[in-house]
C-alpha cells in the first residue's frame, strides 16, 4: 500500500486551568488536495482517529473538559468544545 500524502500531527496536554487541550493538524506533503477528494477524506479520518486517541488518553489522565483545535483540512482552523465559564 502506498504511503499517504499527509501526516496527522496531534499534541495534547493540560492547560493551566485544567482543560485537556488537543492541537491537531494535517500536514500535506504535496499541498492541500482539492475539496471533495478521496485524499482529503482519508486525511480527515486519520486526524479524527488521532484526536479520539488523545481524547481517551486525556480521560485516562482525569480530564473532564476538552478543547480541540484542528487545522490543515480546508479551513483556517476550527476550535471545538470551548468550555463555557462555570461548566
């Protein structure tokens, strides 16, 4: 099977206020493929799988809140799960 044209990079850790922060990025070897291509779909699936692994690791370490930032998949960046104050 040929090597994928991307790398899913995920870094995670606790912020100072105790939120598990996941920073996820798709890096494309030959530039971003066109929207709707199979390659972008495979890249997004790989990114989501990596985020799920880091989420499970955070939970195992006691995380009860999470913030995820994703980039490199046809957007400037998306932040998901920004905890509201008091929750």
